[in-house]
C-alpha cells in the first residue's frame, strides 16, 4: 500500500479554509478512482504553542501504479484544481510506502 501525504500550513482565514476543505474539497477528493481511504489529522502542540502545520491528509492507494493512474483521472484533476484555488500556497506533498501497520 502507498499513500500521498498533504501537509497544510496555517491559513490566514481559518474559518474559510476549514469550511471549504471539509465542506467541498474532501467530497471532490473522495471521488478519486483507486483511492482506498482518506485520513485527516489536525496537529496540536503538547506545550500549548502553535504547531508548524495545521492539517495532514493521508490518501491511501493499493500500489504505486494505482496512485499514478489516479492523477490522470478527471476526478483527481478536479480535486487538484479545487485545492489550488484555496490552498495552493499552503500545501506540500510527500509520498510513502506503508511498511507496517
């Protein structure tokens, strides 16, 4: 299994970001062919400070070929365009192979 990890910095307008992300973007992203599951985590700091990132989204796929093929689909492209429209400067991506769990 492989996953795409999206890390989000803190947005200036937290309410607008959160409303769009959970109200629109996750719905679009969920239509991506080959996507097995999505897990979204909100960061916190045990010392009460502000963590470096606001959210992390992990999107799981059966294998690398499925992940790559998903990028070419209209559904994935629509989710990507939506993401750029409200979080383009806030997000960075990493990719990983799940080796335990």
